[in-house]
C-alpha cells in the first residue's frame, strides 16, 4: 500500500470511524509510516528527505473525538537519495543526530468537522527545543486490515514550519528559506 505524505516532524495523528465506540490503543506500523520534509533550494530546486524509522502509539476515543499520541522519529534514519547530502543533514549544521538522535511529536488535541478529522495539535521536539505544531489532516480512514487481523487507521498529515523556531538556522543569513514543509504518512494497528 502506498501513501503520500508530513513531519514531522511528526507524526502525525490518528482517529477511528464511528463504528468503534470505546477508546482504543494503536501501535504505529513501521512498514507504512514515514515522515518527509521539503525545502526550497535557492529557487532552483527543492531539497527533500525522508525519515524511515518512526515508532509510537496512539490512544483515541471516537465518541468523545479526543485522543493522545506520541510519535518518535529516529533522525539517523534520514534518506535523501545522496549519501553525501545525508551525512550533511546528520551533521551539527542541521539535524545534529549525534546530540539529538530523535524528534518527537506529542499531541493531545484532535479537531473534527463533523466526522472528518481536520487537524491534530501538539508539541514537536526538534534539536532539544519544544514548540507547538499543528498537523493538517489531508486524508484519514480506518479499515479492517486482513494481514494484521485487526483494525488499521491511517492518514496523511502536513504542516509548514519555520525551522529557525527550533534553532535550525543553517544558511538562513545567505538566503536559504526558513519554511520547511513536513508531511507524515501514518498507519497504526489497534491493540
């Protein structure tokens, strides 16, 4: 199953359809979950990267339209398609993975329009700084997953952040943009 996604940052948010009436816990499925970022490169191209190692758990009460989740991204799992660029992304100039091996998104608010999840609000910790982050829900659905023999819920989420709010200032002074688009594709299995 292919999902398009964004962050992060992040995570990331899940809900359940109206068919499930009681609160439920979900574990993130590593095979169908990842976070990507995209940043303009001097107006000539777009630099993109993907974090493949994402873990976490979600708790959701569909009747109350409320939940919490905790998503962790292994920053060392970054992949851009270029080994040299990956090493630079991992360096102290950018993600500084030796000092900050993870990013974390923790959320406690899910906003709905009717039955449709529209956004998830929480806190993103990146480079040791924790700031508010709201992820827009682009799509979301729950379904019976035959392979896992349980319900799966998944969706695509995105946000645009100002990276300097988390202390990632590399090349801003010479014209690299502050704005970064984060997308997250998340799928999780009911426990």
